[in-house]
C-alpha cells in the first residue's frame, strides 16, 4: 500500500489553510511530496464556490466570506465540522470524488445510520437531510479542496445560507442523529481509517505533521523557501462537484 502525507491541523482559520493548500498543490504537481491529506476544523466562515454567488447567503453577518476555486455553490465551515482537503494526483477526477463520498458514507454508517449518495444532489445524505458536502478543484491533475462532514457543528449557521444553493435542503449532523456530542478525535480516526481503505493509501505515524494552533504552518518537505506561492487564475483550474 502506498504511503501518503497527513497534516492534522486542529482548529484553523480558513484563509491560512487555503494558502497552505495552494503551496502543497505546487509541491504535488512537481512530485516533491506524495498524495497529501489535510484534516482540519475551521473557525466560522462561509465559502462560495465557482457556481455560487452572494445571493446564496441569506443573512448579513460579520462571518468572513471567501470566494474560492472549488466547484459547487455556498457552504459553511465551523467548529465541530470535520473537513478533509485532498492534494492528490489523479487520472479520473469524478471517480476520485465518488471514492471520497463513499468514505464519508462509510464514516456515517460506522455509527449506525444509512448514509447514501443522492443522484443529482452532491454530497452525503441521511434520509432527506444532508450531512456532508463536497467540492473539488483541479490543476494539472492535482486536486485540492475537499469534503466537509457535520459531526458536532452548530446547524443554525446553515439557516443563514442556501446550502449548496439548494433552497429546500436541510442539514443534519452526527450529533443531531445520535442525540449527543461525538468526540472529534475519534471521528477523525474513524474517517482516516475509511479514507485509507477506500483510497488504498496508508498515512504512517512518521508522515503525520501535527501543527499546534497559533503557529505558522511550516513548508512541506522539499519546498523551496524563496518560491512565490501560486495564485490561481480561472483558466488554470477545473471545477468538480459530485
């Protein structure tokens, strides 16, 4: 089984992690790092994908808003939501997206709920409610952005937006389904196990980069200290939602 690189970042500002992703994309394009996974929770933020707009945000707040490269429309990230970003070199982006969705479904099923992928509506669903949202971007066959799974997140934030641009959608979480909080560390471990199995990759303990909150993320192995970061242009990025 091939080896991958994992960054387990804890709670982080969205902008900081997005900038870090873009650096990793350049490293992966040039084969200076292996396929890389970031696991993180974010401080509250709304993000608008390629196909969305500010009209999908229904409430005026002081929550930061980012317009980003991924596919899809608008979503919310916040504490208690498990976010996984994939800096992977792939040959079939849609198959890769489906693999990620299956791993997220496996996570929900682990806790006894019948999760499924709903045709025509990207993400993972339980009954008539959505529990995970996906949006990827691709540059030179390297993916970035990823999937967000609602564990303990405050669902009231989703009432401020049209999640994924779907007017009728209702969001759910494992906390809502279980009727109790779930340990985020345990949820991360289970999700990592499901991802490793689906992606046929192993994140060994030596490859895990833990970074404590408040510190600047260090460059990945092999990165050039003096190199400028990639600032993506629209023509350089493909957009995928599934």
